[in-house]
C-alpha cells in the first residue's frame, strides 16, 4: 500500500481539515508530517465545529491510527489541552494517538524567542503565529533541539534547563523573557502528561502499516506557498510543506507515495505578512472575507483575501506532482456577478509572465485577469454535480483546462455533507 498525501496549495487554510475528515473513512492511518500548532484545521459535522492544531484530523474515527510524525514540532501544553478538550466531548483521543519520539519539542522559550525575533524585525516581521515554530526548527537544524523521546531519558531536566537558559540569554527584552515564569510550570506538567501517551518509532509503525496493506493519509499543514524552499521567502513557515516533506517527516520512501491530492480555495487568502499579488484592498476583498468568514482558525486574525492566482496554483501543482484537486469554498463566491482569475503577471519592466517570479518582495507585479461569469449556487440538495449551475461548471472546467489536473471535489460549505463529488 502507499501513502496518499493531502496538501494545501496556497497560503494555508484551504480547507484541508474538512477534506481529511471527509476522506478519512477510507484510510487506516492519518499522519501529520510537518508544522505544529501554527496549523488550525477545521472539521464540521453533526452540527459541531472542531478546530485541531496538532492532532491529526482522523481522530474522530475510532478505527484510525493518528500519528504525529518526526517532522512535526510539538507543543506539549497545546497538545494536552487538545486531548482534554476532546475528552469533554467523550472522545478518548489517547487510544488512537501515536507520537514520534523524533518529533521536536517546542519549549516555552521557543515561543518567547518567536515573539522576540518578530519584535526585532519590526515592520519586516513575518506575521508568525507566535507558536515558536521558527525557533524550534532553527534548533532542530542547529542540532541542539530536544525531541519527544528525550523526555523519558535520564538528564532531560538538565538538558531542558541548559537550552532554556541559552534561549533566555538571547532574548534582550525583559518584558518578553519574564513570561517564562508563567509558561514553565504548565510545560513541565504537560511533559509528565506526554510520558503517558504512545511515544513510538513512527517510521516503523507507518511502514509496518503499509506492509500490512493498510492505507495511510499524510495530512499536510500550511500550504505550498508557505514552504521554506518554494514559498514567498522569507515570508514562509519553517518547514517543507510540500509532498517531499511527507517523506522526511514520516520516514517513508518517495517510491511509497501514492496519490498527491491538492486542496485549494476557489479564491485566495493569506494571514500574516508577505507578497500576495491578487490581494483585494477594496469592498470585494471585504465581501470575500465576510462571506467566507475569513478569520484565522489559530490566531483569529482577519485573513487577507483576493482572486484565484493560477500561476501560483500551477507552480504548487508542479512542485508537488498533484494528480487530483479539491476546490473549496465555491459557495463563498456565490452572488458575485463577475469572478476574476489571474492568468499571468505584468512585471515592472512591462513584460509579462505566466511563471511565479523569483522576487515578489521587492518587485511589485500586476495581475492579468480573465473575467468569468459568477453564480448563485448553494449546495445542491441532490449533492449531484449535474445540478450545479453552468457558470460554476464553467469555472471548474476553466481551471481544469488551465492546470491540466482533474478537480474531483467541489466543496460548497463547511459541513462534511456539503461536498459535491465529480
Ligand atoms: P485548513 O487549515 O486548511 O484546514 O483550513 P481552516 O480550517 O483553517 O480554514 C478553512 C475554513 O473554511 C474553516 O472555517 C472551514 O470550516 C471552512 N470551509 C471549508 N470548506 C468550506 C466550504 O466549502 N465552504 C465554506 N463556506 N467554508 C468552508
Ligand atoms: P494551516 O495548517 C495559514 C503563516 C503565518 C505566517 C507564516 C509563518 O491551518 O493551513 P509560523 O507561525 O509558521 O512561523 O508563521 O505562516 N501560517 C499559516 N497561515 N494557515 C496555517 O496553517 C499557517 N501556519 C502558519 O500566518 O504568515
Ligand atoms: Mg488553518
């Protein structure tokens, strides 16, 4: 069996949580391979909305193993709270949750460093979620991070304190540094809690599941345009959000990757700073934000909104080898007379390109738009694609023809049931 990978193709928040939840029943394992509590994946069913940050989105299905892979950075405090919140709903997540001993630990001082580094950057700040993601990956690559498996080894406390003190000496802002007093006790408590969970060699677990012919779904976090190598650098996250990240982040060989499923919104959003060529600063942007409830699932920040960017989408499809697409939030575009899609950019020197330029930070580009007719559809009662209107079908067909990959699902609402399959 192979590992199917589900990825966001834009700047995150494409609706990955909904799709994983929708598809989960056909898998035996759902695994997160990168990122951490910067993610907020929303699932809606039976009239309840759940937002998961670190727990894989297969957790609501009793027969699915949910794995937090080695590529993830894990905040024990947030993780404990997530498990406790699920317990309030009567769900014992601990039974189906396996955490790689090789996942990196987010320490309280990683969060403080995140805040400090952002403050130092001033107007050039990334707009990080302040969850400590960047500093934790910095320590991983700098070969000084602490891993989940370390918590059971002798000398953990000493190593923790040494790294904490090193971090504190780097923070030249007492107001930020003093927060350690408040953050440390719950951290140490959560470390004890973590010890009771299944801490495993997840690379063995996943490969054994594959050998036993069980299907694995790798659940991406963030999106390809936030990838540390291929995103709008430096306004990116600190992990490889693309398909290759699933190999690194789970310990599966490229030859084991099966379907690569790409999730995109019918328009674009972005939270935090950084280039966004099709961003709308006018009433139309405001309308998208209101109709799409575009406020961050992790930080509550308003999301920047704009039209669909095809060069960026094609780029994400190319670097990931996406072979099926899921188009989300088609219902949000209902009511617009005209819908624009960016098909290329005009550069400052007057030339045009259909490729994503290297530099979008110092160079401004002007999107070239194609206009398409809008629609007024809501979710068809029949759940049948034949029953959606011609303008919406034309939009789907236009994108498919442009990108050369089939759109298998058109999502028409946040609920699990509001999903049209083609
Ligand atoms: P993720 O990070 O990719 O899992 O996406 P988020 O959960 O951060 O953001 C997606 C938001 O859109 C959530 O509030 C979802 O409930 C919602 N959503 C997902 N699909 C649809 C859809 O087709 N229509 C509408 N209106 N909302 C959707
Ligand atoms: P999901 O999985 C949207 C953005 C932040 C910031 C940049 C770096 O829900 O799609 P970080 O905290 O990672 O150092 O922040 O990346 N960002 C996200 N934007 N969805 C996410 O996750 C994100 N995770 C990080 O806003 O611009
Ligand atoms: Mg999200």
